[in-house]
């Protein structure tokens, strides 16, 4: 690998959605182009699980949830990137799972790195602004440049009649 560790890594958020898998593809290519590593980040929140037998809340430990999310995300990354991961010039890929709000986890992981890549869930236009999407929060708060990778259909939906031509429709 020709890039030094001081150059950081391309950070990408992956949650298994189609948008995040497109973001993964883009981030992998960008890391390869820059000759730096790729850090795949997934966020999770501890769910309350109910015991079927007693109807009482049973919580899994943070470590159990993180290990499960990490294992599933590694599998997802391996499936999505396939042979590209072992091709000549492929970036080193690290996967991390962190508990907490997705936007906060991604913004924190981006610190000290040259690029954060996130996908778009496809809400489009004004609804996205009202809901405070992860991608919008990352664009507003990340300590580095952010690339939002969008599905082609998402782009078509963002230009709604009430927002046509408005700067908010471009994200």
C-alpha cells in the first residue's frame, strides 16, 4: 500500500440499505484511487428484547450486540465487494461497529480522515429536511468533506413541484 497512515482513511457508513451499498462501492473506489485505507462504519442501538416465556424485557450486552452487528457487517462488505478486496491495489478494509446515533457515530469516525461517504435512504426533498436524515446531519457536522451517494430513483424524486429549483432540493 503506497498511502501512509497519516493520510487517514475513507470512512463509509453501511447499514445494509441499497444506498449504503452504493456508498460502499464509491468509497472503496475512492480509497483505491487515493491509495489509502477504507473504514466501514456501522452504528447500532441496543434493542430491548422481550422474553417470549415471561414477557419481561431482557437486554443483550453491548458486546453481544456489537459482535453480532460486526459479524453481519463484515459478511455484507465481503459479499458486496467480493474479489475486489483482494485485487492488486485494493485498499485495506477495516469494519467497525459502534453503539449510538448513526450520524454521531459517523461524524466521530470521520475525525482525522479525509472523506466521509454516506448513502441516501431516498426520502428526497423537503421531507428529508424535516426528518433530519443521517446524510444531512453528516454534511452539516462532519469534520471533513462528505460525499452523499444517491440512488438514481432518489435523484428523480428530489425535484418535487413545490421545491423545483430550490437549493434544498440539491443534496
